[in-house]
C-alpha cells in the first residue's frame, strides 16, 4: 500500500435546491435487481407506472436482457383512496400470466408518501389460499438510492425466508450489487473449494442468459426459496462491502445466530486474499493451484506494468462499496485516488472505509451529483476516471480517459460480463487501466508514436 498525499482540500458541499444530472438511481431499482436473483420471482413495483418504466429502461440498457417489471399503476384516484385494489388485481394477473414461485413487491416514493400499509394489504391478500407467495420491501427513494434499495431487499427477503435450526456445512455469501460475471466467478471459486454456498442474490443467469428460440417470461436461474430457508442454518455469512453498516447479514445474525464476517469487495491482491482466504478457511482446504496461479500472474503483471501508473491520479465514481474497493486496488498499484464520488448518502462511512484502507488525501464527495463531480474533476485534473457511463460527458469535455466500471454502463456492450472481482477481475481491470493510459498518451502525443 503506498502512502498518498493530499491533493487539495475537500470542497465544502454547496447548498443547492436540486441535484443536477444525478449520480444515483432509485431505491426500487435496487430492489428489482435483488428480486431477479431469486428463482421464479417476478418483481412488482407498487406505485406509478412511470417508476417501473424508468427502472426497466435503466436495467435493460445496462444488461441488454428482457426485463419484465410489473406495476400496480397508481392513478390520481389510487393516490387519494389507496392502492389495495390495484395491488390485489396486479398479484392476480401476475399469478395467472407468469405462474411465478414468488412475487417480489417493492414500494415507490408515492406509495410510501401516501402512507400505504402495503404489508397489511399483502397479509389480507394472502388469506386467499390460492394467492401466490409474496415477499415485501419498502423502498422509497427518499430513504436512499439503488444501493440502499438493493441491500434493504436482501435483508427483507432473508428476514421473511430464513429459518434457524441445526447448523449445516454451508455458508452464505452476500456479494452485493456486482455484475453477473462477478457472481459467476464467485460461484466458480466456492465450487473449486468444494464449499456449499448460498450466493444471494444470484442473477448471473437471469440477467446474462443465452439466446432462446422462444420468449421465457421468467428466465431460469436464481436462488430457490428452499435455499433461502436454509440460510438461517449456515455456518457463517460472508458479506462483501466495506461501506455497509451493518448490512443484510446482520438479519441472519440477529434472527438465526449465523456468525457474520464483513469484508470488502475482493478487488486487488490484498482484498482478494482476505476474501478467498476466508472462503478457504470455511472450506477447510487451501486455495487450489488454479487460483494461486492467477494470483501469481497478477503479481507478475503488477511488476511489468507498475511504471505506467507512476505519479498518476485517478477519480473513482460509483456505488460506495465498489468505489472503496477500487480505491484500495488503485492504491495497491500506485495509482493515487484524488477524488472519490458516490451518489449514495453514506453518512461518512465511505470516508471511514477509505481511511481503513490507508488512503489519505483523496477528496470524497458523498451524496453528490455529476454536476458537482464535473466541477471537481475540472479542478483536480486527474489522469483517469473509473466510473459508469454517466461519467462520460465529463471525461469527454475534460479530455480525461474513462474506464467504465459499475452501474450503469449503457454506452458500451457487455456490462453484465465486466468482471471486477478476484485475481482474475483485478487482472482484467489492471490491463484495461494500463492500456487506457497508454492509448491516451499515444492519442494526445504531439510527436506521435512508433515502435522501432
Ligand atoms: S418517483 Fe421515486 S420510485 Fe419512482 S422513479 Fe422517481 S425516485 Fe424512483
């Protein structure tokens, strides 16, 4: 880990009447994403149709997969008199058209603002024995963004499904809102270790599936309800995300006494060592040679490429757990974080996580928007931005190269296949960052470039 010096004093957060070009999307989007990691689940957004459309549009442009998100379609009269009849009808329609194993119900700002007793309505609906099973989470966006909505949904689902009992030889792995490629890689690692694992939520197949001859209303994949019921009997929960406090794993600790290990996302050698060693310890076996070989190749790449990062400064934009993990990785390779920005309101936890990673001097923008980020980018002039597609206008205007990570990535193809985690994901990021810096040097060089 290198020691980093301050670049500039952090700017005071300006008082402004509204966000401009937000750096966050809404909480029910996080809920829908988490629900897609449950087998046979259809998400139902209780509120206005526009909310579901917005969520669908964002998720489709990122994952490029069919995305059915149902809505209870609030109208003016629903807003005044309540949405119980809409909710009842929507659940009946979904049951007949999709035949889901479960319906994941989340609320919007409007439903929560008018004080809908959605859990009470769902209890009434469940009195009909033929009604499908539902899971519920309250996700008004005035409580938080997609990051909060995702983790609140994971916690709510575990609270409604997990049962205690005799311990089983298995663990729970709560990976957070990572990419389908990341989830597939984590599954591969625990399989190599022979460690039975409930990886939740798991949308690696439902949001990155094969092309099918016929439209499938509910794509195959996800964690089954019977697996979620057993999550309360696991030997431990490993929860990834350095900024989470306490995070959804706390539910299993409180309700079922499942011990909780909290670790950062495995990006970089140090962070990956910590997560993979914890998994190996639970498995009672050393890391397999294949993973150790990936680690060795990554160290070799660090040796080969470290010179390209000398005296370079980076801005990191994204979900707080991803941003913290990327900063830890950047510091490990000698790329100094100058600006770290997230749309989530972390209450100082992002700054604390960065301090815990030994990162000093980086300016942190918490609960921010892209307008403010653009201003700080112009002032700080980093050499590189790691962030989502929404960082592109700033990157283009300022001539700073952008490596796309996180969510949303809607101006490139293959967002679901962007691997961030493990030695392999770190290797991919390392190569892409180094090559992006090299390409930028070539493209902007006044004397051109030729290999003699
Ligand atoms: S009203 Fe709330 S829930 Fe609906 S799209 Fe806007 S932020 Fe999201």
